[in-house]
């Protein structure tokens, strides 16, 4: 289980946030935003999601042991934390 | 634009395949960090009953609904983290029923295992049913699949997706998915609340529009007839806050399983506490939209009229207001073809309002295409996470506590792994059956509360005595459990909420007492079940022979060495975190009192 949850989490947010921002960029001043009181929710929230996704992705990748696949993970060492 | 919520599920699928190597199907290898488990802990519980039910209750009852979080969850979560988790985690039991066997005896475990297995199947069935109904109502697949089949296709589709990822990755995969779903839900509903509040003029705007019973959570709690829930504070605090919530959060394997997957005992204890923090703020995500939905149409008659036309249930919810806090009763249940398009009327000729649509309708009302896809994805994610939680709990209990205990005692580990996968399939098939069986309540949450109060309420007394009173015996626990559930059944059979017909709502023996609402009835059923269990367990324990104390080390509070915490600095200790959580809780209650 070498997969850090933050990596897929970051990816999902990067993807969906990115799609929303792009869509929001192309539909600026479009009539669809009358619903949301003139706020371009796609662009704004999409960018926020991209930011969140990037942070998550970054931290997920930065974990030191990610660069060091040889030494055992904390839970693989001996009986580890089970008691 | 809806294409991309299929896209998100696709990513989910790709993920699951990643994790197939995990052979620790049931406990995720006890290797998950606390914060991940914590998020999964609430997310597993965040099924249909939360998002749809809470939104519905928010629109129906108002901010009082937050009691389900602030009274009905957080204190119990703190308790389970600080006091009970050492026994679950430390005893090395693999499931809650297994703990019962270690503490008491085989028969107590059997009762718990079977009732729990049945309950999880029903809960996941309810999730599935609600989701399919929602997809059908919103017409998400309109034009792709013939309308008549949408319900069935949705049930099958959701079943297959959940089956896929649990089958492949077991609990790990379920937990990872729950974390993803948690963030999706926050991301999907966050902007909804923000834009909704902007629309109605903030919290002040809601307070101006709605009656005071709906915007203050403690208003009129002295007496059942002066608040919108129809419960007085004794019933609320004892029934919901003590019996039901402790029974659920402290004994339900569905949630405890998440904490047991943590990587150490300290982490396991921190899991419910970490979970309690976001839990406290969830009312703002799921109840507030309900309140806003009620406020919106009474507020903006002229502007954006076309949008309002797309929101029939919002209008409906608004019209329901003048009827006062009483709930519409004598409903024609939503049976057979639930969306024939004909409006339903109750016996007085008033239209029946579908509060369950409060949140979906809000999404359609405020979100332009694009983010609408995200919102709907969040909604579906919440259903999936609730379902998955039940299914993983079911397969573990089935395999360890029913199959291994009674059917095949000497299988290899590989065999049990295989059995777990089969149980996943079996559980989902049974859930589909349950999904078709669950249709007679208008408010999904009432149905779930009924199930919980019959099965869960007496349970907590057993655990409480088992963990903190070493004299408790197996016979005592067993007879207490049976008596408690029996008491719940009898109480349910003897009472009836005002205006309901005898039958599923109660009163099937004879009616000797009427409650102002079925909520009140549920709470009091739980209180009765708990008390009867407590009394019977104590009495029977006193006349039977207690177990040898040496056998109970690690299982009972007074015989277990206190967890060593010296290596933790004071802010890392579970108790500190617990106190911090409680302080925040009191503050919230004071703000919205």
C-alpha cells in the first residue's frame, strides 16, 4: 500500500478544478450565471479546487519515503505498531 | 457537462485497481494514518441519511436538526475515542461482535452479529434506493435510458461501482474512497451554501424570514408542543444524545471499523476525535441548504422567476411553512412508480411535500452547468460512501463472526479472503433487495432512526456495563440484549405518533400512548430499550457466576492498565483533544441556542 491518499486526491481536484476553470473561462459573461447571481462559480471555485489539489498532490509526493522505495515502510517493519 | 461526473467515477475505478495488492481485506492492515481514518469515519456515516435526510429535516424543522450532530454525535464520538477505543483496539478483536465474544460469550456475539448484518444490509439498501430515486427524479439519465428503467439501472449501476472497488481493495479501498468522497462533498456543497447565503441575505436574512423555532436550536425545548421536532429536552438529550448516539457511535462496527484500521492505539483513539471536528461543522453544509431552500422563495418573488419554476419542491417547502411546526401526516406513501408525475395529496387534500428534494433542488437552482456537475457528483459520492461503509462492515462481520464462527471454523486465510469477497457480492445483492423493500416512509431518516432504535439502543447498555463493570456476565449481557430489543419492539407496538396509522409507524399491538411526532416516539423507544437492558443485565449478572478476573484483562476498564501516554506531549493526548472538541461544541450551541 505505497499509495498515499493525497496523490489521487490531489489529482481528482486538479482534474475537475481544471476542467471547471477552463469551462468558466470560456463562458465568462454567459447567461448561465444568472442562476448564481452573476458570480462565475466555475472559474472561481475551479481555481480554488486546483489550488487545493496542487497542495495535496505536492505534499503527497514530497513524503521522503516516496523517493526511497527500498527501505521498509513504517508499517512493514517487524510487527510494527500492532499490539 | 455532466459527462465529467462519470469521469470522476472513472478515476475512482483506476484507483481501486492500484490497491489490489492489499491482502488485508478486512482491517486494511491496521496501517492507515489517523487523519485518513478520521475522515473515513465521518464519511462512512455520511450516507443518504445525512445529506438528503438532514437537508430534508433542515427544511422541515429548521436548525434544530443540528442536534443530530451537536447532541447526537459529537459527545459520543469524544467518548468512544477517549474511553472505549483502547478496548476495541487493544483487545485485538477484529470486529465489534468479536469483542463481545471475548468479553462475554458466544451467544451474545451471535445476537449482535446477526442483527448488525441485517441492519447494514438495510442501510445500504436505503442508500441505494434513495440514490436511484433521486437520479430518476432529477432525470439525470434522461434520454440515454428509457424512463421506465432509470430506477433499476441506477440501483444496479451504483451496486456495481461499489462492488467493484470493495471487491478489489477491501477496506483500504473503501476508506480511501471515503476520503475522496469527503472532500468532494465539501467541495460540492461549500459553494452552494455560500451562494445560497448571499442570495437570502446571510444568516440574518434567514432569521428574518423564518419563524424563530426554525432558527434557534434550543428554542421551545421545554415542552414537546412548542418546538418543531415535537420532543421535549429530556427526550432529546436522553434519547438522542445519550442512548441513540452512544449506541451508534460507540458500538456500531460500521464506524468503529474505521478507527480499528488506524496504525496504532493512539491513532485509533484520535480517529473519532479528529472526525468530531469536521462533524461539528457539517450542519452548515447539509442543514443550512435545507433552511435556505425554505427561505429562498419566500424572499425573491420577482427576480430570477424562471429559475424558481424549475424548483417545485422549494415552492412546496415554502407553502408548508404556514402550517406551522406540525408535520404533515397520513401521507400516501410513495409506493410503486414513485414519479408518475401526479401530485400526491394527504387525507385532508393538502399536497404532500417531498422534503427529501431540498438539497438536490438547491443544486439545480443555484449552480450553472459546470459546477452543477460537481454538485451532483458530490451528492452521488455521499450515497456511495454510505453504501460502501455498510458493505465493508457487513462483509467483515459475516466472514469473521458468522461464517468463521458457525459455518467453517477451519478455513485457511485465503479461504476467508475469498469468503469476504463473496460476502461483498452477497451483501450487495441483499441490499438491492432491501432497496426495493424500503419505500413506505416519506422521510428517509425516520426509517433509519426506527431501525437504529430497535437494534442499537439496547446495545450501548451492554457495552457500558461490559467495559466498566467487571461483574457483568455473559448470561446477563445476553438476556439484557434480548430484553432490551424486546422492550423496544413492545414500546413501538404500544405507541403511535399523532396522526399516523397503526402499522409500521407503531401501535400494532394496541395504542396506549400517543407521541407528538415519530421522532419523539423513536427517542423514547430507545430510552426504554436502554433502561430495560441495563436493569435486566444487572439483575441477571448478580445471580450468575462472574468470569475469572484474569481472563478479562484488556477487556474491562478497571482491570486494564491505563494506556501509557508519557511519550506524548500534553497537546497530543486524546483527552486534551477531546476537551477541545467539547469546548467548541458548547460554543456552537450557545451561538445557535
